[in-house]
């Protein structure tokens, strides 16, 4: 399985999120602590997405994150108030190309998927048939994560709120392909939408920031998100709700810990 993170808050160097912490995404690429779906090395590519004047910029490679000699200088020199990053452990039989690496991007949106769709591709062929042919012909790569992104986009651009677009895709794919691992991250630079579905995800809040990560990158302040949950967060708010096949979304605000208040 892959590892990914998202951050909203004061502008910080990308290196302070991805490279420098004791258990940063960089270390998680070869020494992950919680690979529940199997695998041990996330060396099939990496990607960084950040925002400049409200527009996303993306840098991704098909090599392991530790093999890019330009990355430390790049990540140390770029500051952003909104970041989404990932390291990849490719599913057997799916492409190991740069276009298969998160984050995926369209307009202001950045997207990542940690997990897999069981029975790919037959299990979700009926869901794929609901998409316009042009969307299927222009997938970033012939893989499960790219299809998930196409399904989310279809709902977003049909007018669904971002949280419902993501949650509805998780519900429908989980029903069509039981046992799938569907941890999704979506951001537009102002909010983070995240799901947990048969995989771990944690969050950390301060008075002016929020971070979401497959694994905590430092020891203090992190809380694990329950399985089959939806997280909706901004710099100043965070709410959790169960992803239920029957019930509508009803986010429950999460209070900021007292030690984090200004």
C-alpha cells in the first residue's frame, strides 16, 4: 500500500513535512510502520503537490523518493500553505509509470488514493460504464486509483459537494468490490476531504493548521481516525462522520485540544 499526507496551515517548506520529521514520508517509503494491506517498501514513485496563488503545482517521479537527488534542494526551497504528497507501492499488474503516481490533478483539485480495488478491473466495470467514454479514454493510467479519481471528478463536476462526492465513490466501490482499501485524500487548497476504509489514517491539529497522514510523522498530538470514516477539515475546523451505506453524512465537529488553543 502507499503512504500519503495532506496539510493546511501557515506556509512551511515542503521538506518540513516530507523529509525532515523523524518518521516523515521519506522514511515511510522504506520503513513504514503500519502497512496493513501487505508490502514493506513504497518505492514505486512519489509525488508532491502544493499551491501557488491558489493554483496547484505538481512534481512527481516514477523512481523511489530516496533516489531523486534534486528533491532535498527543491523541497527545502518551496514553501506552501497547502500540500498533498504521496509515496507509492504499486499494485501487482498495474503500471509503474509517472502518470500512475499521486497526486492526480485537475483545476484546483489534488487527489491521492492509498489502497487497492479488489477484483480489478472486472469488479468495478459497471461503475466505469457510468462515466463518459472521453473520461475513460483520458485516464492518467489504466489503474484503480485513476478510475477512483475519474469517479470523484464526475460527481464534483456534476455539482456534488466535495465530501459527498468522495464518500459516495467509497460507498459504491466498496459495495461493488468488497475488501477494497479506499483511503482517499482530496484538497483544493482550502479544505481536506479524507476517508478511511480498511486502512489507517491519522490527523493532527493545532490552533492554525491541520495535517492528515497515513502514519504520524512525529510522536506528539496525533489521533487515529476510526475505520470507515470521512474527515472534512479546514485550517480552523475538523469534523468526522461515519461512511454509511444507508445514512446521509452527518459530520461531527472535533474540538481542538486545549493545549493547541491560542
